[in-house]
C-alpha cells in the first residue's frame, strides 16, 4: 500500500473536464502513481496539465517595485501565481482565457496597513448596539468592499472589537469560506488608563468594556500581549500617545513610561510577532522608536530628531494623512464631538510640513488609510502622499512592495514578477498621470481568482 502523501501523487493535479487545448490529464493510481507522474514530468516539463491559464494583456504594467512602468505587457497567470511576463499584448497560444486591458494599467493588488474593518462609519457613535457577532459580519462586509476597491491585503491594527471578532473574519477568509483580502490582525490596541482608547467620558461606575485593552505596568502589558497572541494576533498595537477621536486625552502626551514600552516591544518580539504604535506626539513617538517598534502610525508631530531615529533604525512610518482631513471636514456634519474636531484642526496646521519633511528625508513609508470613514474610500490616501511630495510611483510603492516588507511577505505578494502570488488589479487610465485613478479600480484578481471585472465594454 502506497502512502497517500507520496510526493509524486501530491504533485499530480486532478483531471478537469473540458478545455480543448489542454493535454490529456494524468490519472495516477495508487500502484502506478509515481511512475505515471514521473513520465509526465519528463515529457511535459513546464506546463501543469490541468492548470487554468489566464493572460492579462496590459497596456501598461506597474510592477510595484521598479521606477518605470512597462508598456504593453502580458501577464500569464497559472495556478494562482504569476507564471510569466511577456513583452507585447498578442493573445498567447495555449491560454484558457485572455483579458483585454490594453487601454489601462495593471498593478499588484494594493495593501492597506491601517484599516478598522469593524467600525461602521455611518453607525451610532455609542457602538453599544452591536454584538460581537454583528461586528464580525460588518467586518467581513467591509473587508469585501476593500477587496473590490483593489486592496488584496490588509492589516487591521486594533478595532472596535470587544472580543476577537476580527480574528474570526480573518480566519474564515483564509479558510476560503468567504471571498476577501488576506488580513493581518492586531485584535486590540493596548492603552493606559485614561489614554487614547479608554472611554474617558463615562461615569466612574459605568461598567462597559472598552475595545482598547486598558493595561498598566509591565506585568499587565506582558500578560495582555500573551493573550492577544493566544487568540490569534499577528501584530500587537500599542497606544504610545493620546489621540484625536478620544475625549479627555491629549495627543501630545506620552502614554507609557519607558519601562512599559520596552516591555511591550520585548514581549511582542519574544513571541515572534511585530508591533506598531499609534503615535501623534513627538516624545511618545521617539520613545517607541527607541524601544524598537516595527512601525509607527500617524506620526503627525514627527520632528527632525525622530526622522533621524527612524531612518537609523529602519522604522516604518504609516502617515494616515487623509483621515485627519475627514475628521475636520466631515466631522461636524457627522456629529463628531467638537473636542475631537478641534484637536484635528490644531494638528492639521503642522502635519503637512512634518510629513513632507519625513518623506523628503527618506523615512521608509508604507500605506495606511485609517478607515474610520467609508472603507471603499481608502485609496484617497494616495492623492495626499503625492500632495506632500511623493512621485505617483513612490506613492504606489507604499501600497505594494513597501507594505509587503512591513508585513514580511515581500517574497510572496506586493510585486508583479514571475513566481509571485497573482494578486493583480487594473485601472482604466494611467495612475502615473493621475493618482486618483486608483480610486476607481476596474479589475481585481486575488490568488489568481477573478474577484471583480467591471472593465468598460466596448
Ligand atoms: Zn486607527
């Protein structure tokens, strides 16, 4: 009796009916499987027999890493991966399906490193009317909206999650039970009593669990990180300073003492995870960078010393620019607390100069939108990155190769090269001429599967 895990059998793909161009498929038996597969490998060294092959005929291709776009390239996709990039857009022989994108631009699937999928932008501020199950369903819906907007990979750093709903969303998508982007989760942000994420406006005897995990002192911080990892955290998120959308705390205040921040970084890395911090104030930002965090969210009050520290340590900045404009411009009409809108207004005065200096100085920057607004608007961030000094190509790279490096998956996704996972999007025009083209994604493929095809028909 042969072992059913025989590698030759495992490598033999099942026969698929139909497909006139497909060569005869292998039907290995238990007794002869290895021999049949070996013969097939010898005779047909390159083409997996039953793999569906798709050709994307792209008028322009941005591969996510190069400085220049390539004109007229055909991307051959097979087995969920990029098999080949061919010059020219002639329909290749032997493909099952050819898609005409000659008028547009193909790019790697985009990545957003700062989403809040469980936040319902039009929902009530109290958040008391949704159970954990409601939130998971809302989160799945939001994840799918983002996938349709061209974001094939997300990082969700802390959310309005009283339990571990976001981990369930991630797992159900990863298991193939629902279509959706691949998701990296920091289930809850960790913050101190009274800090950003605590419910500072409630009466002392109001017993309501905050979505942020309120922890103080080295022991509590370490224990909470262990719990996050126990229940599925890919990342740990810590509030290093006060914030905008929370009442009663000051964005310039540092949340933790050095000992606490160092413990958070040490515990996270000891458990093989990565850590990011919410940091608006200058001192809290520097404290976190000195402690060795992998990335910093917002960084609104970054100064020259912090810029040099981040460059020296290779710390990533995810500037989340658009969200502050959203709070200030749309907040009053949405009923946001006046205190939050006012905090946003003050920060906006210096934000542009600070972020522009960080970009100019060469701090490593990756894309994050901070979707407390409608999730499908995430790509609005690109226009702000360009406004503050990036070339359109650099802005695109923040959401492709750079973001993949932050997540540690740059060998698999984030660029269009042979062997990479086939996460591919297409837009109708040229985002190098007009970056807002990325706000209208026509075509989305993830893992080689077509998720959306809304190309205009001629
Ligand atoms: Zn956020």
